[in-house]
C-alpha cells in the first residue's frame, strides 16, 4: 500500500489562514509609546479607547490602537 504525501498550503494561497488579531488590554498609569506622540502614560481606559497623557497634550486613541505599544 502506498500513501500520498500531505499537501501543504502555499503562503501566497488565497485560502491561507489569516493570523488572529492580538487584543491588547490597557491599565491605568501604564507607560506606553506612540510612533507620533512619543512616550506617555494612560490616564483613562474605556471599552473602545484609551486616553494618554503625552505631556503637553492628552490624546484619545481608539481601538485597534494604531502605533501604540506597551513599554
């Protein structure tokens, strides 16, 4: 009895499985870094946004939090 080798999906396949999105959770007084504003501290956490104090300005950033990362 012969078996056929398993088929692999090509990375360029239109049927490739999309990676699961990473859901970030934020906490009050957490230090963060933004690509445009620089380093700041979270001062308010909402269901779909966070407010960050970047000194001299406060910016509300909506989900999915583009360009925002934890330090």
